[in-house]
C-alpha cells in the first residue's frame, strides 16, 4: 500500500516508516496538518496514519477535509487522546480505526492488515482479468490454480493492472503505487517490472500491451503463438 504518516513526533514517525517499509509498503511522512492536507490532495494514498495533535492544522480538520473530497483513502488515527468522546468524534468524521498511544507496533501492523482485508471485501472477494486472479486479501496472483512467484514490486504492478482490467494504467500511476517521495529512481524503473510481469504471465493467455504515450493495458492475447511482450 501507499501510506502517508501525519505525525509531529519525528522519532515515532521514523520508526513507523522503517517498520512499514520493511513489510513492503511505500511510506511518506509529514510533520504538520497543512502538509498532510496538501499531500492528500496531490497523491492517491491508500492509507493515512493520522495523529490528531498536529501543528498548523488539527488532525480532525485534516480528516474532515479529506472526507469532504469524497476520498476513499483509509484513515487510521493514532492519538494520545483516549477519551471516548475523541474516539467517537474521529470515527464519526470518517476514520476507519482509532488506536491510542502508546501502542505496540505489532498491533498497528495487525490493524493495517485488517483494514486492507476490509477494503478488499468492499471491492469483492477477488479481482479477475481473464485467467489472472488477484485474491481478495491482496496476498497473491494466480492462474490455472497456480500462484505466481512475484516480488513485491511485480505484485503491485500486476495487481494494479488486474484491478483496471481492460483499461489503460499510466506509468505515473504505477510509479506512485511503488515508491514514496524519497525514492531515488525514475519512471523507467516501472518498465523493468512490467517486463518481468510479462515474462511471468506469458503462458496465462493474457498480455500487457504498451500504449505509446499513455501507459499499459492488460488484455487477452488473441494472437496465439505471438510473444506477448510488445516492447516499448
């Protein structure tokens, strides 16, 4: 997932960023509410981990503005405010979960997994594109009952293409799902992962077609015997 941490405690934010990146997430961090509001307007995050006591703009106001945009970004509040009223207020404004500080990192990770499963449930038990199946929990991609051996990046790329089956996905959209702001890579990195996904799905009857200047399209390979890799 692409995650934004909005937290003014730099030490806590650094620790969370490190842990979440180790589990395969792309993570960005901002230290105040205005920066969080700006980031959420410019980047399609899957999850916002939100502290309520942010400087410049209160966390609840960040949440209110996010939901006013009809954003589907999941929100997990982290706060030292453990009063019942604060929790009710946060949930009523559209937060998906509320965790009180201090907390165990293992519990935070478990709650993130639960939110991901819940979101997958909203989208349906599984996503399909031809013979390719992305399971409902987002843990694997298979065809003909065989689970593909994919790296984290390959899974993100192929999963995004399956979810947008028959529609063009731009290189920039894939890049945003793969990397945080500080990644020292460029858009060309996406081409490498697309090429690897092509090789690993060439016997599935599907192909990833390059649409010049627009992006990539996952579709049925109707030309039997032709290499599914169109190239750039």
